[in-house]
């Protein structure tokens, strides 16, 4: 396997910004490409044969490093398991609500806990992780009221100015769309949004998507689009709460400041660009950080040079507001 990776790396074109990157990210990309994930989603067959009628999955267990160094609170909000992780030392006023990715059909996995741990280490924030119900068993219509209830609970102990929404992939789309649900419920906007490789248009119709699909080592479009249709639950998949990149200008302009961290070997890249451009035109404060050669949700491997750079940037952006 190592020899296959070495030969593959030699075939990369160093002049192509979509394939450059650190040696670490290139090796990780090749290892990911050897997994069956992408092949399973090239058509809808595997997704349709696996998810409907399944035994509902459990979230990955929390790593010992989190449980030993932090205070863990588990509770039910609207009947859904919700976890809050608080640092025992170096805590700040920040409270991050982190929604995990997984194409809306997969449970929280081990790398999501690594992201949570790194966010805490870099910012001193308390992090609440809503284990929202997945498709095809549930749709966005059931999930947003739950996420709104989670936000209400966070606001009991934190000012909205100290709350940050964050997420990766599908959870990055949720981090953005939640703001509109909160406004509809009469709640104040959170202060900022962090989105790692957000999935912002579940239709997969952006004309640049096929070009990125060819170089993405992890994702294929057909299976993901099927999952997105389950999440939409029969509604138009372009509805803003499902596909934020399709939101009208007045909704985009109402969003708080956003940082997007996006690799260039990621099929979600073109929709992130569309979202950024439309949101900026609408008057929002959106910055898209691009990482050449990085794959989908690369911050899930926090030791990569690209990941360290992304975490350093967001930590500088958020600062470390001291507790009173």
C-alpha cells in the first residue's frame, strides 16, 4: 500500500492548485481514496439498500482525552441526546454549538470528537454537541425545532454575543441554516459561524461539481443527492434550510460573520464559492479560506499542516474572551 501511495503522489501535478498541498495531506488523501466510501455513493443503489429500515446508529464514543480533561454533561432536549463538553482549565466565555456532518444520514464519528477537542484546546470554549435525528428516519422539519430548543438552553447561561455555531459538511450547512430558524423563533442571532467543508446545496446541480468530483478522494454525488432528498422529506431541496446556497438575498444578508474552511479537492468547493459570492453581494461578512490539495473536512485530522493553519486562523478570529 505504501508503494502505491508513493507512486500516486509522484503522479500529482505540482502546478495544479487543486492537487497541491503538504505531503501529509496528499498521503492522507491517497489513503482515503483506498476506502470504499466514494464507490458506494457513485450510484444510489448502496445508499437505498443500506439506510431505509436500518437499525438506528449510535454516535461514536467520546475519546478518553475528552472525558478526563473536561466536564461532560449529557441530557435530553426534546427527547434527543445532547452533550456539552466544558474545559476544566482555561475556560473562556465562548460557547460553541457544533453540528456534526455525515450527509444527514450518518452518525457522529470519532474524527468529529477530534474536531471538538481541538476547538476547545484552541479557544477555551464550552462546546455543545446536538445529536440531531438523522435521515431517512427524520427530516429537516423535525430537526430544526430541536436545534432551536438547544439554542434556547444555551442562551440561559451564555449571551448570544458569546455563542458561535460551527459544523462540518452537512453540519456546516446546519450551522448556517440554524440562524434563520432562530430568527423565526424570535431569538437573537449568534455572534459567528464556523463551517468546515460545508454542504450548502444538496441538489448537486452546480455545473462545476463534476470537475471536483473527479479529484475528490472521498465523495460521490449521486448517493449524497439521494440522502439530501431524504433530508428534504418531499419538500423542494432548494429550500434555504436544506440548501443555504439557494437562499434569497435578504436571508443571506441577515447572517452573522462566517468563516468557511475549504479544501480544493472537495466536491463541496463550488457551492462554497457560490454561497460566499452571493452572501457577500447581499452584504454578509463571509470569508472563504481555501487549502490547496485538502480533502473534505480535512480539520477532522487536526495534525495535518492545513488543519493546524485552519485552527490557528479561527482561534485568532474568535479570540479568547476571558470569564468575568
